């Protein structure tokens, strides 16, 4: 029995090493090449340098694409949260016969190829309505499928919501608007944060839909793709290293804050338990006959 457990333990460890090595080694190798002086990304004749970070910093097209990506992502967050919340409320609260059909229609953009969504948005806004394709048309195209992700997040949260809280608010004299903003919205706050983060990241990293709907303008992802087609330089590796480092730092900060909140909540619960014990003890002493 002990031998089998040992074998399973070592097999699990070996699997984890291979799995994470397969995932992380290419990114680590790419990051390493950002510090080599060679203009061709290679690990041979390695000489440490930071010049490629300066080259990436001075690239104005990169900054322009990054600015467009942020504008698009913020607009996608606003549109997707609004549409996603509306769709979730409709599917969870309303009792209609065609709920399954409506759900399939609202979720279908997730299954559609990005090129189809991008070309459809370009044709509709540019050729049918006469608007010039720009970063905002890319935002509209992205929102057509990102809002479906947000809707699923909101639905998962709403399905655990106790509707008697809203009924109690209405019974106490609040109107539906006050109930929504003071009861439903605070309960949905974690879902809002998750949906906003997902929408921003989905928009920022999107390439296919954006490429076919943005027209002649540029985004950060399109800039990187063009750089790769023209020939990868260590400046692109430097940008990738910055993105990876920023992602890791953000994840570590988020995890530390989460653990700090959990520790504060546990300490508050412990203090409350101590107070309850002290109160119970004092009550028993008062009830004890002299």
C-alpha cells in the first residue's frame, strides 16, 4: 500500500513538472531573449542588455495601438456589462416558453468565428450605415460576443440570489428602482468585478474580430502580430516580458489582498465568538443563585 502511494505521489509530481514546464518554458525562454544584445532572437553568444526595452518604449506605433486597445476595452466593458446584465435578468427572472431559444440566441455569438463577427460589423457599420470603421466599430463587434460571457457570469450569480430580499424591500415601501440599486446591485458586485475583468481582458487580447472591424487603425495586439510577420525582434520579446511581469505582479497582489481579507474576516469571526462566549458566561453567572 505504501509503495503504491509513493508511486502515485511521484507520478503526480512528475506530471505537474512536465505540465508546468510545457506551459511556462516557452514564455521563460522568450523573456530571456529580451535581454540579449543580438538583433536576432537567439540564446547563443548571450550578452546582457536592456536596450530592447528602450527600443520598445520609443516605438510610437506601439503606444498608439496600446491607447486604442484601452479605449476599445473600456467601451466593451461598458456595453457588455449593460447587455449581459439585461440578458441575465431576463432569462433568470422572466418565465417565458421560449427561454431556451432566447438563451441559445444570446449565447450563439460565443460559438461564432471571430472573423465572421468582425466582417459582419464592418459591413453593417461601414457599408450599410456609412460610418468610417474605427476603434469604436471594433468595440461594437467585440461586445457582440463578450456580452454573452458577462451574461453567463451574471446568471450564475443571480441563480443564487434570494428574491425574498427584494420582496421585503417592496413590502417596506421601496419602489422597484430603489430595490434594484440598493439590494440587487450590491449583491451583484462580485459578478460586476468578474465580468468587467473578463470583458477587459477578452477585448485587450482579441485579434481576429478586431482586425476585420477596425479598418485602417491599429491596436496593441495587431501591432504585435504585424511585428511578428515582419520578423520577430528582441523588442517584441521585451514587450512580452513586460506583459508577463505585469500579469504576475497583478496576480500576486490580488492573492495577497484576498488572503488579507480572509484573515481579517476570520479574526472578526473569532472576536465575535469570544464576545458571544463572554456574554453567555456572564448570563450564566447572573442566573446562578447566590
